[in-house]
């Protein structure tokens, strides 16, 4: 999380009574994509955003005359031909260092650059020219001086296809960035794939890419993960067809399936308007550098001047993620009523709210252009969402400056659920949430706000047995618990794979309430990952375990658990201890967490239980699910057989109440669950599915959930194969 700050908020925190007010600045540092920021005034037909209810332009187009095009940040380049013009190319820049804290950018895509800037007619990379050519030629020469002879520098080494390159428009862009490179040792039989004997070059921030006259486009794609899903039903793909387009418009007019149309519309939440991207630098600490200039742009006024030619210079985009990491009202559950399709109130203050829909022309984004109130020093946006008033209602400002009551950018139920007054009709809306955004000259500075809001429970139904009584429901109804719908990535396929271990990461924020587990815990924002570990247990047998993690990035709490392990030789009373390193693949994973094997007896059988501990005795913040390869495959079979979309793990309690538990003869309390799946079916309804064969899950601490087979086999793993702190 990165909280948007102004100078006032850094002095006065808007937190509730126990807030520790941990603050992370955006610390935005980028180069402007044109040398001096000068371009012709953008027309509405060139601008990012909604065209109509069926079309959304993700490419922001500008017209320039003899202007240098500049790399926004340090990153890896991939050049592709542009569809429709053999003289043009598109350049994809994948950030090596993220330019804005809290926003993960997947790509910057420059569209419509002259091919002659980069490639000779004979298919080789130019020897001299712009700063990019100078840099990569130097890198190429320096490398091969130590590994002679120096070969021809072919355009395919920067991604541009030739007669010896096989590239399909359906290939995903990430499959090229994450490819496994291969080296040539002189034996052609050992070169499995000659298209993978190189890595795309990395260039510095501020590099001169090209010099252009005419129209060029810029797409900014947000990064939600390093994986793909084999049965992805979204018609839109981040593939080479998209990479090669002269400009990109998401057009749903030809999609007849309503669910697929909704999925395609959902894609726009992965794009960012360049005007809003640079507008984010108007927040405290932002710096925009210009090629050839020594001093960066740092003030809101100067940022506003720099983006003044964009047609969207005053537009604020509000993205709201909700249940199951879909956009707000994706499942049509947040409408006021069956006869009132509105789901939001919005205005400049609590007294000027207008009831409307969150969606703008059916697209899942609220486009806000209203001017701030006179004499304001910042824009204020007042919002009210619909709610069913359940105790887990919560909101998190993932990319937001919240001006109403909050605690570390969390707004909890008591500050969202309105007080019921006798004699006054109940409202379906929450209390007012206030957001702030920078302005200049009493006009908005284009910006991007992202919230995570869970305001209603989704009731899951599973077809029951028809008892012949029309007065009794046949469907079995379920509601989610704190650990349900947390573990995902079940059928995700990683772009990064190795022989023995690979990870799949999601960068979509996940909001859930650990207060159901322990009153000392509250709401947390987390990211999920799935790890597959394989070891050889004999000459003929391999052993594979799947570990799902929800790694807390930020928590609403009166204390912090983020304390690094100071020693790898701690001891725990009664146990010998081996630290196998820190399972840390995302920032902010607590460095002092480890797992402990704890024997207990269930129905006369002694079993290995697993609990999560911390060296300093604080509450662990991660959630863990562990299953074996065979159990993973059973779940995948269910998903594939039923063509399930967006599947997540559901824990069906063996006991009737979550307040109940088992107690072993060792006086150890534990719970037992049976794994099930919640997912979207072919028409987008959230459904519940049981596996054909039960997978029983045990938990001793409500944090680690594992199958018996996983517990039995985890002891075979060591430092190299598992890389997770472990006590045996």
C-alpha cells in the first residue's frame, strides 16, 4: 500500500483511537516520455478513456514535431512491428525498478515509433543513433569482447522478428520477458531453441529512445501477477496482437456472451491514463525529470502545467475492487434494490451527494471531473457505498488519501455502518468516506484512486435435495469466513518455472478480517502466492507439495508484527530448531515467522499438526494452506471438469459452529474442515462445489491449514528444497 500524502496529512493523521498511522509515501520518480513535455493539445479522439458503452481507449495519443521520446524508467525493452505500417514499431518497456512506490507497472508501451530509429534494412540493429542504440551497442560489444567472436547484432535480439524467428500474435507478451535463455556451445544439437539464446537489453531511465514527428501513443499497464490461466474466459489478452496495435481500444460490441463482455470490461482496471500517472507525482515527494534538464518538476502547479495538453488533465479515475477481487458491483449485488439499479452516492461533500451508479457508461470505473469547491486547497470527493451492514464491512485505501476517519488507511465497520435511528427509515448506504486529491488553480490534477471495499456478504448456494415441500428451500446456503475466498491461484500457471520449485504471485490486494480469529487482530491487506516444491525422495520417486500463502502487506492494528529476525539460531522450549531461511518473495513478509510441528491425537491416531510462530512472540500475520500434489490435482480436475472461473478455496466446517472445536487427549484444541471450491460458472454466477473425494484439513491455530498428507511429508524437505523456517 502507498498512501497518498499532502503536507498537512504528514503532520495530522486521520486515524481512529488506536491507529499507529504507518505511512508509505508514493515517492514517485519518473522521466516525462517526451524531452520537454511539449506536444499539441490532445483531442478527445486521441485521449485515454471511455468512448461509449462498448469502447474504451487504453492508448493516449499525442502529436509531436521533431521530439525526442524518452524512457520513463529503467527497464527491459522489447520491440515489435506495428500492425498496418511496416515503417513503424512499438516499444515495450518493462520496469526494472518501479518508478512509483505502491503501484506495480507491468509495461509502458510506446506505439508508432519509426523503425529507422532502431533497425537497418538488413535486419541488424543500427550501429549509431539515439541514446538507446548507443547504450545497447556498447553493452553488446562489451559482453562479446569477453566472449568472442562478436556476432552480428540482429534485430531479433531486441524482439523484432525475422525469417528465423517464430512469433505468433497469440503469444503472451510475458512469455518473452520471462523466457529461459539458452547458450550455444558450438554443437547445434544442444541448442534446443535458437530464439531463446539472449535476454532483452536493459536501458537506464531517461534514455533517448527515438526522435519523432507525427502521432505516437502510450499505454500504461498495471501488473497483477506473473502468471496466466489456461482456461481464461476473458476475450482480451495481453498478447502480441495487442502489443503490435497502432492503438488499443477494448471493444465489446461484438461479444454476445454477457459474462465475457463483463470480463472484457473488467480489463480496463489494468490500464492507467498517462495524464493520471504523471498527476500522481503532484503528491508529496513526487519528481518528474525531463531529458536534458537538471531540475525535476516537484510542485503541483508545475505538474499541472506539464500535463495541461492532455484532454484528461482534470480527470480523476476511481477504481474500486470488491468481493472476490472483482470490481465493485461485478456480481450485481450492490444495487439499492431490485427496482433501483443505483449503488453509489458521490459529491464534493456529505451535503451534496447524488445517487448514481459506480459504473460509468457500463465500464467499472468512476470518472470524476467536477471542479473543487471555491477556495479549496485540495479536491474532496465524498462517497457512500451500499452495504448489508454485516460486522465485517470494511474499506481500504490501496492508492488513496482518505480524509475521513481511518486507521492506517483502513475504514472499519463502525465508521461505515450508519446508526439506526428509531422512526427514521434505514438507508442502504454507508457513512460518508472522504477522499482528497491535489489541485492547481482550483482545477483537478489528473489522478488515480484505488479502493478495496467489501460491503456485503455474497451468499453461496449449493443445490440441495428436493424434499417435495414447496415451503422449504432446497438450496443449501453458505456464507464466507475470514479464510474463505483467500487462497486463489489454484489453476494459475507461472511464467517463471524451474525443475524443483516455482512460485506464482498475485499483486491484486486482498482485504479480509482476521478479527474473526482473534479480537487482537483486525483487517489486513494481503497478497497471495502459491509455491510448488519438488524433491526426490528416492531414485524413482519425487515428492511435490503445494503451499498457498496470504502474505500481509498492511494491517489495521494497534501494534506492528513487522520485526525482522535478528538471529538464525533462536531456540524454542522443548523443540530442536533449524532455520531454513525466510520464505520471503514479496516485500514486508515478516522475517521472524516459522512453522512448528506439533503432534496431537485425533480419533485414536497420532498426527502431526503445524502451527505458525514468531520468534518475538507476536501474532503471526500470514495465512497458510498446505496440500499435496495429489490433492492439488483433485481440485484442478474439479475446476477443469466444470470449467470454473476465478476459483477460490472454501473451508467447510466438519462441526456445525465456528465456535466449536475438537480437543485432543494432549489438551490441544483443533478444527477440521473439508475443502470445497467457490467459483464463477459459465454465466458468471458465484457457485459452490464439493470435491468428489473429501480432502480433510486440520488447523491448530486458525492460521495454518494443512492436510494430513502434507503434514506427514513436510519433514522430508530441507533448506534447499523448501526454504521455509521450520521447527522439527
